[in-house]
C-alpha cells in the first residue's frame, strides 16, 4: 500500500514536471493536441509570410490539420514545399497529418502556413494569433511570434 502510494506520487510529480517544462511556449488545449515553437518569418513590403509550428498529438489516433485562419491576415493557407531535383516550388495542400503519439514539424523546407494580406501593420517582435483547425474538431488558438527573415 505504502509502496503504491509512493510510485503514484512519483508518477504525478513527473507529469507535473513535464507540463511545467512545456508551459512557456506551448499552447495547451483541453484535447490531445498542442502547438509549440510557433513563429512567423516576416518579410518586408507586405510580402506573404511563412508560419511555422510544431504540433504534438498525445492521442491514440492520427489527427489532420485541415484548416488555418487568422484575424491578422486576409488569407491563410497550408502550403508544402516540394523539390524537383534542383528547383523548389510551393503547392497548396488540404491537410497535414499529426501521427498518433507523435509530432508534425511545420518547418522550413516542408510544410508552412502561407500568411497573406496582412490586415494591419505587422513587424518583427509582434505576436499574431493563428487558429489551427483539426479533423477531430479540435482547434488551437496559437500565438505566433513574428521574427525577422533571419528567424530572429
Ligand atoms: Cu507558400
């Protein structure tokens, strides 16, 4: 009995530690999904900006990111960079899968959020909110840190 209580306390303590470690940058939701390290690569002259985020799925089933929206931009799309040998191009995709008990890195060279038609002046140092919509009905309202083209 005493031994069981001890191991329970140890497990609980570990879980608390894990949450605390992610707390500063993670957008925690009640569901199984979370978003971490969300940022926007800002470009001058109101050029389309790229949005990047790491999505984590703690559930037993894969979940698709199916839509993105933001009050800060007139148009938000999910794009994927594909390479044909020496050239690269962007294509619009309708979903990106976050594997069960896994992560999906929306990162330079792979998927990105294409953020166009900024509705107000946005500059490095700002934070913009982007809503991520998933196939299981969950949404994550995620703050994205706006950074310079160099990612700073
Ligand atoms: Cu794009």
